[in-house]
């Protein structure tokens, strides 16, 4: 299990440093919410995590089957709602270059559906919020 410490900088901006490799990620709220809108928002990151996960899991399944998915894309469409502010829908359109027979396509589609990000978004996942004094 990894612990990610997200730091609030002010101005509706947060950053996090990966504990293993030191990569840094900055998040901003959108301008409509009073943020800087200079980086991905947290809900944007959830959306692109879904797309990245779908492609990665498909590539892993493809590798086992001898299929190369380089050049594949996942277009993630996000819709937001208010009261409460939340993501209301996420859609993923996957494009994979090349031709695949029915069995290969079925394998790739099953892999996409097995993405762990997709799985947690499809259930009532327990998320605990604990205040640390």
C-alpha cells in the first residue's frame, strides 16, 4: 500500500510527490471555481486515470497474446454536475490501430472491463476520511 501526501498550497492548488520515484504532480481547481486552471483538476485526474488504466490493462493482455497496442488511444469524456458537485458520467472511447479477429477483440474488451480504476468507479467503494489531529 502506498501513502500519498497531498499538500494544499493555497489558491485552490495542491501538489503531491510520489513516494517511490519523486515525480511531482500539481492539481488546480478550474477557473469557474476560482482556481488557476493551469494544471489538471482532481476530477480530470480521475478521468485520465481511468483512460490510462484501461489502456495499460489492455496492453498487458495484448502482450500475453502477442498483440502490440502501441498507438492505441482512450478518449475519456467527463461530465460534471452540481448539488452536490460531482462527476455525473464518464465515457471511454478506445481506438486500437490494426485489425483484430473476434477472439482477440474479446480478449482486449475483457481486459478493459477489468481495469481496477473502472472497477472501483462501478461499485460503492468504501472511502474513509479520518481526521488526524
